[in-house]
């Protein structure tokens, strides 16, 4: 049996990012984690509609030496306990590593889809950057770009542009 999923970027979609010099950065500590308004309710609504909720996140600061893998895992564990999520998939590589799991490559989505028996064409990717949209499109999903001041989506046009996860959740539920 295949299921439908909503793939979610972590930083800027579920939790607040820290923008410095126009570039978003993830929280550095667990104390910095702030779940964005409306996220728990949006996720609960999607879960009630039968969607599998999977986080797919690039965390290149680990490869760059400015964050530890342990801290990323602590943040992810906190989100798994605080939100109705079914899994978190992380790419710890940086762009020069040339891996197939770093968005815009679809590797994380494809891995999650295999492990959770997901039907990609009936699923969605919600992100705040062009790399999220490109990964979702490459995996065959419909895509939502949450518009942020740093959102640049030059590679692939999103299916929809929305203000936040609440709006994405409403549109998905109306489909």
C-alpha cells in the first residue's frame, strides 16, 4: 500500500531561521529552537487527512565545522517529540561533496519514500528555498514555496507560493 506524504524542510518552515547578511542560518542550540506559529496545528490537520509527515533537511554547517552532528540530532529529536512528525532525514554534506542527498538533489525524498511506501506524485514538498522546490520537483512531488525575504527560486517554479505552513496545509487539505 502506498501513502501520501508532505515532505517538509526544517529551518524556515517548521522552526525560525536566523537571518544574517540576508542568509538564513539554523538555530545553533536547542535553546534557540522556536517552532513557528501555526505549525503544530497545520501538521495535525495534515496528519488527520492521512498524510505521512517527513522532514528533509540540509545541514551543511556540520561539514563546515560550525555545528555538531549531535546538536542537529538533539534539535531533530526535540521536533519529533514536540510535533506530529513521522521521520527526519538529514544531509550533513556541503555542496562541494557532490552527494545525491543534498537538496536540490532528490535523494532524501527518494529514501524517505522507499522507507515509508510513499506515492510521490500524490505527495507535496514544502520549503522556503529554491533547492527545496527543485528537490520536490525532481522527486515528482507538487511543491509549495513559503515566501521569505531570502527565498530565491530560480531553478524550478513552485506549484504554489504561500505565506506559511498554515496556508500550505489549507491548500493541501482542499485538494
